C-alpha cells in the first residue's frame, strides 16, 4: 500500500526560511518506493519552492497548496484559483477545520473546491472529522477522482494538541472507509517523531498529516523515515 506523509506549514515561513528547510530535509530524508512526501507551504512560498524542489531533484517529494478558491479564475479579489496553482503543486488541502472555524467555510464551499481541484488536475487532500464525514462525503460519491486522499483530522486533537488514541483513530477511519472504500486515508492531529510509529502501524491508515512538527525539518524527516520502515 502506498503511504503518504503530509507536512502542513499553515501560516509560517517566508521564502528564504522555506528553502533552508528544504535543504536540511533533503540531507536527512531517505526516499523509499512506497512513500510519497507532500509539503504544503504558504502561497507566498509555493512558486519559489517548486523551482527549488526541482533543482534538488528530491525523489517522491511533492508540493501541495494549503487551499484554493471554490470559484474559477476571474473577478474574485484575494482568491487563488486551482488553475493558477496547476504546475506549481500536485496536491491541494481542502476542508481543514481551521478554514471552517476561522473563515466560515461551508460544506458546499469544500465540495466546490474539490471539483475545482479535480478539473485542473490537482489531487485533493480532503480533511474530515467524524461528525461531518457523512455530510461532506455524500456529495462526492460520484466524483471522478480515484486519487482523492482523505485526511481524518479530529478537531480536538488539532485544537488542544492532544493526539487521538490509536484505538479512536482506527474507529474513525473505519467509519469513513465504510462510506468511501478503497480511498487512501491519513490521520492528522498532534503527530510527533515520538508517536508517529504507533500510528503508522495501524493497517487502516495510509499515512499521516503533520502540523507543528513539520515546521522543523529534522523532526519531519524523522517522521518520514519512521513511516518508510513501518
């Protein structure tokens, strides 16, 4: 089974910091055939980091946008359409709980973003918590996107930085898998180098989404290297 490790930098790092991070990561990470590493920098870093990543020739490392507009390119001040991200990133994170909480995104916004992503060849990483999984996944049943990745991200684990127990993660992932079988599902919520192994060992999981620990290249590389041998 292919595994994924997603590093979500959120609202951190300027371009120079991002390039230094990538240089350090490149010196520590050991690529393996079945693991894809996905880094989600801020929009201001995306173009420069895409070019820097090509120069480093890192194997099986891709970029993700942290968000996209639910609308196509056009007269939408402040928005970044999927068409503008195409060629800079391979993935896009949609539906993160912080987008819902602070920017008041609706289920329909998220559905629209998934469709925009798919239309322009981006692979959506759809963030879910169990309480909204059914309402979020139902409209996507017929979407033509075999490569959709689902990120199970319980909001309490993100808000209070207390990881959900492996038993609870297993329960939540199985609930989601019943609605969307054969999808890659990753877990996100206070992952660190110290606890990554116990989550990577869960057979129901295809990988991890890492927040705060991804800001340090050494910590993130350690998590990736754990996932590569789990």
